């Protein structure tokens, strides 16, 4: 529904899923719904709301991946990092976005994620747009702040 532009129905379905999940208490389902709400609000250009949902889904995915050591949760973590990076890139937070992109790239390549090619193409497009030297400097700067950026989004209470 979100992809087809049926935002009201998509939002209604996600809200209903959150209510149902209060009974089920399934953290995996909650993570997926929060991430999809982030995507929905990102599409609607409601960036503050999107950021909040991405942040919540990222923390939950990270906690689940640490507890369960599952490939599925690590895959979700890589996807959420990618989408959060896209939001930050949209908001012109280029260094922070790149820090998340590079973390997502590592995770997704490690899992042999077949959808990582979209992220790779996006990064290649950035390199073409700004030039190889500027891209290398952007990556270096992003790697220098990567741990701080990840800590901000992954640590509770932020």
C-alpha cells in the first residue's frame, strides 16, 4: 500500500498491527512495523516522524540481533541503517549518512545480501557526482565519526 501511494490505508494497517502486537508482544513484528512506519513517513516527507520510527526500529533490531545472533535480525539491521542513512542524506547530514551507509554496507555484504546492490549503486552515484577524491574524503570523515553516530542511534535514551 505504501509503495502504491495509499498512505492512509498503509498507516491504518500499521497502527492496527501495533495494537494487535500489544497482545502478542512480538518484538520482531514490532521492529518491522516501526521500520515500515519510518518508510511511510519518509515517503510523506514527515522527516521528524520518520527519524523517530527509524530510530526506534534500529534500536530494537540491534537489541534483537545481539540477543538472538540471527541472520534475519542482522539483515533487518542493515536495511534499517540504509534507510536511516537515506533519510539523513535527504536532510543534508552527509557525514552521518555516509557513516550509516558504510556500516550497512559491511553488514549486508557480510550476509551476502542480494539487495545490497542498490546501496552500492547509490554510493557509486555519489562518487560520480562529487568526484573520487571528495568521495574518499567523505568516506574517511564518515569512518572517523561512525562509532559516535552508531552510538547515538543504538544506545538507549538518546
